[in-house]
C-alpha cells in the first residue's frame, strides 16, 4: 500500500511564489509593448530585459556566466543519480528516477537556450564546460553511496535548488526568468519524490532508517554550501542584486533553506547533523553551523571527491554523442534545402 506523504512544510508556499512570478511575467510582457525604455529604467521599473534590448556588456557577461554554470550543473547533475537507475529497488522507483534524470537534461536544454539568446553558441558553451573554463555546482562532486542518497538528493539538493531558483523566476532577464518557471515546477516534484522516498526508508527497518540517516548526514553540509560563499566573500552578489538578477543574497537563501528543512526533518524523524541547530527567538530564525567554505572552494576549483570522474564521464559522453550531433545537423540541412526548393518552385 502507498504510504501517505505528510505535507512538505514550506514547499507549497514556494510553488505559490512561482505562480505569482509567472503572472508577473505575463504582465511584464504586456507592459514591454508600451515603448522603448533605457536599461536602467527597465530595471528600476522591475520590467524584463529582452534579448534585443540594449544592455551593459557586464550584465550580458554576468548572465552568460551564471546561466551557463546553471545549465552545466543540470547536465553534470544527471550523473550522481543516474548511478542508481539500474539499481533502483522497484520498477516504480526506477520509472520515477528515470523521469527525474530526464527532467534535468531538459532543464539543461532550456538554460542553454536562454544563454544562447545572449549571443553565445551552444558549441562554445559545451567547450567551456568540457575544458573546465566554466564551472558547475559543487554539489555534484559528491558520491552517491547508497539508495538513500537518491532520496536525500531529492529532499535536500533539489530543495536547496528550488529555494535558490524560485527567486530567479523574477530575475530581470526575460528568457532566464521564463525558463526558471518550468524548472521550478519540476524541481518541486523532484523534491517531493525525494522526501517521500526518504520518508519510506525512515519508517522502514532499522537498517533502512540508518541508511536514510547516513545519507542525510553526508548531504546536509554540501547542500548548505550550494548557496555559495558567505555574503562578505561573494564576488558577484552586489552587482547581481543591483541588476535584479539575484533577488536575495547567498546567506539569506541559506537561512531560508535551514528554516524550511528543520520542520521537514522532524516529520521524517531524521536528525540534521548539527548539534548547534536551534531556534533563535530574537532573530526569528534557526541558528546553525555554517558549512566548511574552504572545502567549498576546494571542490569548486576541481579538488572534490568526484570532480575528475564527472568531467571524464562528460567528455566521454560528448565524444560518443558526436554522431547524433552530426546526424541531426545533416537532417536539419536537408530539411532546410527542401523548404528552399518548395519556396523557389
Ligand atoms: N558551486 C560552484 N561554484 C560556486 C558555488 C557552488 N555551489 N557557489 C559559488 N560559486 C562560485 C561562483 O560561480 C563564483 O565563481 P566565478 O566568479 O568564477 O563564476 C564564486 O564562486 C563566487 O561566488 P558568488 O557568490 O560571487 O557567485 P554568484 O553571485 O554567481 O552566486 C550562485 C552563486 C548562488 C550559485 C548563483 O550563481 C546562482 O544562483 N546560480 C543559479 C543557480 C545554479 O546555478 N544552481 C546550481 C545548482 S543546479 C541544480 O541544483 C540542479 C538541480 O537539478 C538539483
């Protein structure tokens, strides 16, 4: 029998925010027809910058950096969970995991398409990832050691991703904001399936429960680190927030994530591995122990547990996929010449 899933406290309000951002995007699209406005005025009025609008070079470069890094993260992020597709415990779990990993590929594609609207080609973006010129999220450089890791990734990693990404549905660059609406709706489902999977394990045998707790112990701090360095050390936050690409700082989002996870962990009956985690009445937030930011920087620079493995796999997959790219380019060229023949006939 299906185990009923208790509410994922906090997640519902995040989904509500995505829907509000979607409505605001539609309204912004209508307002954009009112006439041309300068970049600063569009930003000040909380409207959207669109691909053909004038924009400062640094705004364009900053967006390419962030959107590309985000797209690469989705693509590399398929690896740790893909590791468990062939070993999922039931057919149902396998189908869910397959769909989820496939969703991540789709997210990568929406994001690459959004980056391309800024004048960078897909091939340039692929090469930037493959040569290590552009980064991807630190979190995907950790190993998935047990089946419970799939649940912990869904709950914590996808949970952190939606806390970070829901505000991006309101970012100032139209194509990025629009891509994020669909990404966040799907991430919300990913988080729920992970939470449900972990809930089942936590209610299971002592061994299953211990496996779930071990996974949470290993993924908690890397998930906190996903939000980036502390605000005082963040290179891009000030400018990015002034241009309304980022809406909240790294530390603000990290705190929001902690506050959301504590009640969820209580429902799961699992312990977050932080002895100093406690409610602070004065601040109206949970106090918590920060992740090891030196470790974050080491992982970002290529020295995490799985960086080399992830990049080797990606390079191999890219080389193996050459025939698919060639075949689809040949097909597209053939279709185009057929269309031309029809027009000139
Ligand atoms: N992993 C890798 N690099 C990171 C990082 C992390 N967790 N956190 C920060 N960095 C890097 C930044 O890219 C920057 O390096 P750069 O100048 O060489 O590009 C440097 O550390 C300093 O950090 P900043 O705070 O100045 O950087 P940002 O202002 O860009 O903030 C961010 C970092 C919060 C990750 C922001 O870029 C962002 O919100 N990006 C969009 C979301 C994203 O990319 N998420 C990745 C996860 S995707 C995912 O989780 C998929 C899902 O399916 C699970």
